[in-house]
């Protein structure tokens, strides 16, 4: 089955710095890659996603890049703010037409110091 | 819109007891799903539904039952609770697939003693 590795497990940055979280996946048939932000005591919230026919997607300070050949995708957060502090999860799935069961990474705890 | 609403937020059960975790969504989404989240791990899919009357197993279905009698509701039943089911449970809904552009509830923290 699919295996998703997420690194680092903890990331500490100063406010204004950039943060990068990387995930690798094993199943080349995976075609949908979402990123979720989870604040303490809350449910995951989708912040950005990318499909396998796209190499990069941006939404204001957040971007995701996908390298299908190397089977990895990364979350980039620029100009980090204290409110970006949370746990971030990546996931991989095959989407419509394939297995609906997604595989999640173990999460990255991002700490942004004021 | 309230989005995805889960009840209760917290629950303590004794081993062998049964209970139902409630999930309701008001976005008219066809797909609903249940995940569990354990410390240091990502979410794992328990069961999902692609529409009223249709359910299927996820990655970790053992010990749980689901039904989908309406589009809005997707309850998760624990038949005989075990300590291994101590976890945080999240319900999600989507109009594409169980994970595509999914909206998650706030979670139910369940402890089985």
C-alpha cells in the first residue's frame, strides 16, 4: 500500500522566515495531495491541495510543489506569522476512479516565534 | 452554515460498553467519512460513505459500524469498546471523495478504560 513520509517532525522558525515541509510517497498512482493545518483542540483544515497534473500551486503566502518523478511534494509558507503555528499534515490519495483510502503523514509541528 | 458537527466532544467508556458518535453536515455533501487520530500519527480512515445508503470500509474498520440513512447524518457505532479504541475521532464531509477538499468536524475525544 501507499506510504507517506513527512519531514521534519518539528520545525521552529522566527516570524517572517520561510518554512518548508516535505512529504514523499511511494505509490505512483496517487494523484491528489492535500495539506491540512490542525490547531490545538480543533479538526484539520484544508489549506491547499494539488493534483498530479499540476507542478505548483500558490495561495497568498502558501504554495505547494509536486515532483511526480521523485514522488515528493512540499509545502512552502513565506513570511511566517505566529498564527501559522500549528501541526501540518500532508496526505496522498488516488482520488476518483481509484481507492478512496488516503494515507496521511505523521505531521509537522510548526512553531513560529514572535 | 454550521459545517460538520460532531457530538459529543468528550466521552469516557468502560471496556465492553457500546456507544454512538454522532456526525451531521449541512453542506449537502455526498461523501462522509470517519477518521481516527492517534498520538504521533496521521489520520486513518475507518469507514466512509459515498451517499445515502452506501458505506464502505476504510483502513481500520474493525470494531466499528456505520450507516447512512440520510445525506446529513453519518453516525459511528462502537459495538464493544476496547482500550485500543482510545483516540480522537474526526468526521469529514466532501462533495468529491472522502478526502478531496474535505471539511472536518471538531473531533470527539474518546477514552476507553
